[in-house]
C-alpha cells in the first residue's frame, strides 16, 4: 500500500486546500501524472505523483484544508489487491517512492500535459473579475479557445445572475484575504531565509555587447513567434557556470548541503495581482535556447494563469531574478530556502567602458550573487560570477 | 481597417497581457512601458498577438520605434496599407 501525501510546494507552504481530484479509486496512475489540484497561498498547483499504482482510497475531500505531509490517498502497488491491502496496517511507513517533492527520480517532461487538458482554462483576468462580481467561476460556461473562460463570459454570467452588492463586498474581502495570505507566505519564507541563511552578496558588471549583437542577429531571421529573449541566454549561462560551482546549486537541509545534479532554475515571475512566484525550468544546462524560450514562455503563462505543476514549485535548485526588466541597475536577492544561492540581473544599459586601453560605450548588465555562507565563500562566489560573465561573452556557445 | 478599429485591436491585445489597463488612463504620447507594467516577455507576447490578429510582420529591429501607443498605431497603420 502506498500513501500519497500532500507534498510541500515550497518553503512558504505548510498547508494546502484540495480543490479537485483528477483521479478516482480504481484508476491506474503513472509517475509524473497529475492526480490532484491543490490551492496554496500562491497558486492552484497540479500535484504530480511519483509512483505507479492503482488508486485505492481518496482520504481528503475537495475544499478540505490539510497540513503538508497529510496522507491524501492510498494506492495499491502492482500485484497488490484490495484484499491484501486491507490487511496491511494503515500506519505502515510510506515507501520512499511516495510523493515526496525531494524525490530525485526522473523529472516530468511536458508529457503530463495530456492529463491536465481536461482542466478548465480560466484567464487570470476572468478569475479576478469573477471574484469581484461574486460569480462562481466554476459555473461559468467558457467560450474561449479550448473552452477557456474569458472576461466576457464572466460579465455575461454576472449580468444573468444580477449579483447583489452585499455579495460583491464579501467577495472583494476574499480577494484582499488572498493577497494578504500570499504576503504572509512570502514573509514567512523570506523571514526564515534572513534568520537562517548567512547571506553574502557580490556583483559584477557584465559587458553585454556580444550577447545583444548575437541575439539581434539570431532573431533577425526568425518569425516573431520563434524569437529569443535575453533572459534565456542569461538562464543558460547561469546553468553552464553552475557546472563548475556545484556549491551554488542545491539545498541546505538538516544541517548539511546537498548538491543537486542538474540545474533546475527557479525563475522569479511577478504576478499582476501582486506577489511573486519562482517555479523551476528543469535541466536548463541540457536544453537548447529555443527549448528554453518555449519553456519560459509556457512557465510565465501558466504562473500568471495559476496553473503550475508540483515539481516546478518544489524543486528549483537555484533562483534567477531579472529585476533589470523594471529598470533597476542591480538586484541583491533573498535566497529562497532551502536553496543556497540566487542570481540577479540588472537592466542592460550603456556605460562608459575601457577596452584595449580605449574608452568606449558598452551595453552592461550587473550580475549579482546572493549565496549561503554555510556552503560557500565569497572567493568561490566571485569565481562563479566571473564564469557567468565569461559564458555571456560567448553567446554562440550557449 | 479604420483608425478606431485598429485602436480597439491594439487595446484588446494589450489587455490580454495586462488586464488591469483602463483605456481612458492611457496617454498615446507617453512611453507605453512607463504606463503599463510590461516586461520583455509581456511585450513580445503583445507583438505576437498583434502579428497574429493583423497578419503584419514586426521585425525585432523595429522594436525601438514602438515606444508610445501612438507609435504603435502609426507603425501598424503604415504596415497595413
């Protein structure tokens, strides 16, 4: 008998609300399959399972809020029957293959998408508007692509229902509650980070002429739908630099550093309704820039639509933030526990620059590193940033 | 497509990415990205949206000319002729 427990979907999560089961007793499940949708303070997350088996019992009801680690369902292993399972003691320790987020098993590829295709697509704007208008989004018929619920659908439903103002006021409070809940979750994780992690900070101006010229040329021949953003060059450069600096990539848990074997880079994504989320792009070092661009576009879209997968939430091995997009010169980040480093990129701006004894103008971006002194020292951090700078001088090799 | 239709398409595309935008608050002569919180992914998605709705090609080299809402409308109008 396998116990499926609610995994922790990030350092800032200690409970979650089951929104929906995607499986029923008797269904067989595969590794990486989405079995439930769980609401955290940040997003509705598609929770994947990391073992194979047959669903036996669902123990958590939709709308129930449960702590992380709660057994949500039991599954039968191959060869196990309901009869033999019933005789097994319920309290038996869960096999290691159960849904623990730290499980180092194969990472899900995007093959899981077929499973979530049955899920209703609701644009964030529609969801927000529905809450404001007091419309139950689940009852709204979608007219958008793939049955997606659009703003217009919500307005139509609201007009049909003639929602009373009292209800609207209550719902406005609910939206405010959700924002407050997210702020509390961020505060808890960042408070823990600042209490527990002895941060050190370094920064390095990175000349970006080669990268910007290479990118402009690469994009010239591409249709707009296939163009790359500088962000993917930066992500790939971080992943390649990490290969020589494993002490920046992994987790600090139970008093010890556990280096990660692959670079699953958490990408800080700001949400339009406020707050942020940093889900992972998996195996960044192994992917082409084209693939990374597809992954990044998909991740941003799903993060904003509130449709992320549990592995993306729970297994980033380092985070990259690109606040330069908002125009700041540099960012000194707060490490997201249990990770041990965060890389920031500032805006790309032209600066006076001395090269070959001549003063010229150079597009420059400041790369920064916040890293955990329990795991690495400034000396190694400095070498890491130098390696990152060098990677960005050879964009053709990214 | 007349001026109003074009403007409607542009605003609708903008709203798919930034639903909080109120058309009345937008100044056509001010940089769009100063008025609306758009990162480069948002901007690319808006241009992809315009490309798909209007069937116009927008080379990356032209991005620098598309600063204000007015610039975007002028650019698209010329492209659509």
